C-alpha cells in the first residue's frame, strides 16, 4: 500500500502532456486578440524579425573595418638557402659557424657563405594591422549597412500591416458567415412553417399537391444553403488560423459582432488627404527610400578602388632554432598601395551599383503608383458599399413586410404558393445582399487603413 501511494504521484506526472492544448484559446477572441496573436506567432512576422537580425549583423561586419586586427602566427622553416640561413641566424642572434665574423685567416667566403649547413627556425609573431584609409570603402559600406537595417525594420512594419489586414479580413469573413448561417436558419424555419400550412391546406382539399411539392423543393434548397454556410464558416476559421500562424484545426470563437464592427468605423479623409497620408506613412515606400540611400552609399564604397589604401602595422617576433634559446624583435610601419590597373574591376563595380540604384528608383516610382491605386480603390469600394447599405436598408424592411403580407394571404387562401415562395426567396436574397454590403464596407474600411499606413484595428471597437 505504501509503495502504491509512492508510485501514483509519479504516474500522474508521467502522463502525456499536450502542449498545444495549452495554446488553444479558452475565451472568445476579439479582433485585437487575433491581431496580437498573428504579430507574435506568424511565420511571416518571425521571418521579418530574422531579416532584421541579419541586417544588424551586417552593420557589425561593416563596422569591423574601423578597428585594428590582432593575430598571432607560428611559422617553421628549415633551409640551406644562404640568404635565408643568414637572416635566420641574425633573427636568432646567433650569427656564427656558417658565417664567422670577422672571417678567420684562410676563410673561403665562397665555400662558407654560399654553402651553409641547413638551419631551422621557429618564428612566433604577434601582428597588429590597422587600416587608416581604404578609399571610403569602410565609411560608405557602414552607412549602406545602417540604411539596409532601417529598411529591414520598415519591412517588419510592412509585414505587420499586411498581417493585420489579412487577420481583419478573415475575422470579418467569419462574422459574415455566422450571419449567413442565421439567415439560412431563418429561411429554413420560415419554409418549414409554410410547409405545415401547405400540407394542412392540402389535407383540407383547399390546395394542390403541387403546392406541397414546391414548398418541399424550396425547403431542400434552403437546407442545402444552410449546409454550405456551415461548411463555409469552418473554411473561414481555417483562414483566420492561417493568418495568425496557428494550426488550421484550432477551435475559434469570436467576441465581436457585425454591428459592433460597423459602429466602430469613422469617416476617412478625402482622397487627396488619404493619398498624402499614404505617401507619408506607408512603410514600404519609406523602406524603398532607405534601400535607395543604401545603394547610393554602396556606389561610394565601389569607388574605393580609385584611391590609395593606407595601413599601419606592427609586429613582435620571437625566433628560435630549437626553443632552447630565442631572440625577440619588433617592427612598426605604414604601408600604402595604389592600383594602377585592375582590369576595369572598379569601373565595372561602380557602373553595376549605379544601375541598381536607377532600378530601385524606378521600382519606387512604381510602388508609389501602386499605393495611390490601392488608396483610391479602397475609398471607391467603401463608397460603393455605403451606397448599397443605404439602399438595402429600406429594401430589407420592404421585403420583410411583403413576405408577412403574402404569408398571411396564403394562409387564408388568397395568394398562390408561387407568390409565397417568391416573397421568401426575395427576403432571403435581400438579407444576404445586405450582409455582403456590410462585409464589403468593413473590409474596404480596413483596406483604407492599410493603404494609408494606419493601424487597422483602431477602426474596430474592442
């Protein structure tokens, strides 16, 4: 018994633990919740963040050219080449034997100096190198890297903007689909009610069998529409999970409603004001400008080959034949070099960078046109949706009243079943049209926020 009590707690901790279950939402998600989750876990956002880290590392690499470089080198040589043997003996401070100085009487300089015995030398060198002037390569290269870092940071803002719009659109799609299910359910309820009426009238021999069959067919159509709507909401939830970087099978429950969304939007500025906002706030445009600045500095770095390269150096050496004795020495100096002809390498590099710069400027002009088109299209889409909403508001009320009147008349035997079905179809269609207009209005409002570089979620009441 004591052993069993000791094992049970361990068995509990040994049970499989599903970490993904801890990540599943335990409460209805607002639009703000969905956006925050997307920005935190979407692969697109994570990839953009890693591009920033790459750019930061590139800045550090570019700045390395401003600092001295320190290295230690070890070299072993063994040779009977007279000049090398002589220099190594000098370095080891043991000039003797092969090269006696002063030469003794009878010394054969040609035999002794020209044919020395082999000599080994171990050289340990501590080397310091410092580039003093590289023709602007380091200076302009660093500036280009800093601009590229800024462009990467703006790229993250662009990704956030795109993700926010994608999440918002998917969120509204779910709200739309939920409402379409309610409309389909109401349609099924109404038709079943009318089927009961038609069946009762047929049993009382005041209606034809065809009336019952027509209502039955319409009921099947409505039930099919309801089934499609229920499948559509699962697809919409999968799309939202995808936009948030979550498994598509993750269960979702939303906290918002269409009425809240519609009530949260405010009138946007005019077209000209919106275009000006987009020119100032779109991160893609600012990021393109940073890339152009980076290329301008890269062109300056490419010209470095036209200028001399100046470096300071210093090294400390220890020379020994067998480590039993050694001699140390030091050297300092400054070196300069100027390329007279490099096979047109520098010229070609400058031309290539300038061509890339002109390409980037053309891409920026194209991007500006695309942004202006996005702003205008979004404003037109919102205006169209608003006009449709105004027109459909009255149409829905009229269709509801028409269906009520025809339904009552059919129950009293004063209307044909075709009139009843036509009224029901018209009511369902106008409700769906209004729902579509509401969705288009919300998405167009979000598109304006994205197109002008604003925070889309501010247009939704949390």
